């Protein structure tokens, strides 16, 4: 999830491929638009455990699937959950902000038939390094690229919320390596981005020091996100993969 109002398409939501399985959201209808203040509190509420119900599968059940790999050319390690059929077409799941790989637990517990499924803790979150925020989409994309197979197998990237911008950057930078792109409630329009005064307060060093790592890093990502999306916009025409957009018109974030 993230704390901003997303793009609200006028068209009907795209059909979900069968291999996507159960939806990640619960249907919720809100007749009164939320204020910017409530929007800015979205990340804080999620960090405090007030978000909608998460995966049915217990996060602890995922630990047997976890591995660490060092990112080439860096001192940092990346935490990855792996499930499904080795050597099958690879599906890489990329969470939003804040978030962790265990948010995809239901999909890892019951992976699409014949596919290998990987979910990463993005840099700056979960069990992945570094301790601080990695705000540049290019660096986040490099972490996803490190999980791409080099043997020519098909690769589908699925990004949720801010993770949608990350996978779009991968597909734009390496169009020949991405077979399919799923943008799930993705944040891709810089015109939708704004910074609330509460976020600036959260970036103030004395306050920042009191915040949990996930919330601190999420706020830093969001503060830099508009300029990152503006840079990404020029790259989007490079994408050659088949793209599926899944976005609820009643999405309250």
C-alpha cells in the first residue's frame, strides 16, 4: 500500500488472469471522498496494524521458503521467498510501500500451476538491506533484475502500488527480458503525487528517529516518488511486454 490517492480509471477493471488466483483486496465502497489528511495517515495506520486483513497464510509459514542473496556490486543482501516449480516460467512479486514479501504468502503457499514464484523484500524493507531507504526506482529495479533468470525462461513481473513503478522500470530498461507485466493498483502518474505536511514532519530528524524502519523508509520513498515517476514517464514507451492493469475504481488508497 501507499499513502496517496492512486490513478482512478474511468474504464472497467481489466479481467484478472486465472493464474493471479485470489484477489489481494477486499471489496469496500466509500461514498465520501477522504481528505488529504486521512490519505497521509494511510501508511501510519498500516504500520500500526489498522490495515485491511492480510494473507490467510501465517507469515511464519513462509520462513522455510526464505533465502538471502548478495546483490552484485554491493555489500547488501536481498531476502527472497521462493515457491512453485523450479525452472518453470518465473513470476516475481514486488510489494508496495511499506511492505514485505510475506504479504504475498497466499500466492506462495498456493503458487500458479507450473510456475516458479519469487517474492522479495524490496531494499530497505523486511529482511533486505540496507537499513535506510532506497528511494531511486533504478536501484529498486536493479534488485528485481537480480532475480531474473538468464536461461531465456518467460518472466512475468507483478508490482503492487509503488511496486508497480518498480516493475515498470525493469520492463522499460530491459524490454527483451520481460514477457508480461501486471500492474496491480499501481502508482504511475506523477500528477497524482503530493506531499502532505505530516510527511514533512515525519522526515524531520527528531521525529524520524522515533519511527519504525518500515514507516521511516516508506515516507522517504514517497517524498521522492513524484520526481522518480516523472523520470520514468519518458521510459514507459520502451515496454514491449504484454501489460495487464488491475485497479479498483473504489480503491480507497
